[in-house]
């Protein structure tokens, strides 16, 4: 399992490689909600998403264990970019498998970091099978995007920072984008250690919410992958999921789904009202509050903005179509 000790070790291990991102007042969203709200601005992270934390923790601990053949990863884009950046920094070979649904801006960024990219799979699950085959063939270590203790511990460092920034006023509600559950699992492990009363809410998109459907079924299930503005949240959780299914079951208080229209409105709100570029998968927390699917009662709330990797043209089209 992943506990506070592993997360503290991760924090020290990755400190030289990652940005210690700030928590800032969410001025416009707070006004909309009539409550105190902050953003954890992980949009400022190197590579444009929090995934660098888990990837760096996994790669550095791999090197500590003496393995150096190189790594392979399957990704909806951001994990691949993070693994590639960490591998470049640590002088490791990186192979990244993505599906054709991954936006070109993300695939290009991965190539730009010197990784070998395979992008001919139809779905995330096909890309995962390809990555596993390459790992066997070339003797590389597979770095799972979420179902890996080092990755979860790395993502949990974000939770330690939220609690440190909050000081005596720990968030009463913490809203976190949810896909495979590495982020919310790590953050939950860190946060619940400090404050049991914090209500932890995971938000996924209506189109293919694999973890939410799995929790409802009581075991990991396959979902049909559909195109969504929240591209970084798509993909399955793995039928053989060994870690994050249980973490989400044990730590998450509520799970909420948001629609494509609500995600678009949230991205537009972030840009127009807050001056922030937020990708679809990272805007779901704002979407949950703007739409009223999550309401805030007592105490402050914190919304994790997990990444910024959206193509400018796509954001421009969303700004044009979403209601002001
Ligand atoms: C991967 C990702 C998530 C979801 O993280 P999980 O650990 O898979 O739940 C959320 N936001 C962004 C920007 C991501 O890249």
C-alpha cells in the first residue's frame, strides 16, 4: 500500500526535479459558489501536468534499485510526456505507447523529449498491450500511469503541499480529477492522514468513467472509450488493478460525473474569468462546482487543476462556442 511515509520519501526524492506549485485563491469560482475556494495550480508543473511527480518518483527509485535498461509506458499523453521528461533528465531510454485518440500536441511533445513513440493503437487498452509486449521484448521496466505504488506516492506529494499551504485551515472539501485513481489515491492518502474530516470528491467525465463504473460494480470493469474533451481522463483502470481500485474505494467520499458541455464551460470560465489555461481533464473540478453537481457547505474548498496541455486551437474553438 501507499502511506504517508512513502509519500514523504517521494517528496524528498523528487524535489530537485519538480516545481513546488502554489495554492492560490480561486477568485471568480469563489464568488460563484459564495464560499472560500482555492486552486492547487498544478498547471504550472514542468511538462504541464502533475504526472511528472509520479513518473519521477518511479524512475528515480528504479535507479536506486539498480535497474537502468530503460522504461516503457502507456499513456493518454501526460504520463508519457512526464516519463519521457524524467527519462531524459536521468539518461534513461524511454518508449511510449499511445492510442490514436491522444491529441497530436501531446504526442509531439513526447517525441520532442527524445522518447520513441508508438501511436498506431486504436485504444488505450491496445496501447497497453503493445507496451507490455515491448517491455518483455527489450527488457524494459513498465511504468504504469497509476497502478504503481511509486507513481501513487509521487502524486501524493501534491496532497502534502495542499495541506502545508492550508496551514490551520485544512480544506473541508477537496475536489480532484479522477481517471485511474493514482492522483486521488495519493492525494487522499496524504490528506486523510492530516485531516480525517476533509471530504474527498473525485470528478470524471460522463463519457467512459472507468473508475466510477468499476466502483459501482464492486470490481474493475471495461468501459467503451469515447472521444471527450477530458482526454487525459480516458482509458480503463485495468481488469487486474491491484492498488488504485482499493485506494479509491477506501479514501474517496464521493464521485461525480460531468458532461462535455460542462467541461467546455469550465475551460472557458478558467480562461475568461481566472486567466488560466486548463485542459479538459483538469477542468472537471471547476465543472462540478459551476454546474452545481457539487455544492459547498461549511469551510474552504480546494480544487486541483491537474494540467494545462490543451492545443491553443482547441481552446480557441471552445471559447468561441461556450457561452460567456
Ligand atoms: C492523468 C491525469 C488525471 C487523472 O489522474 P489519475 O491518476 O489517472 O486518476 C487528471 N488530470 C490530468 C491532467 C491528467 O493528466
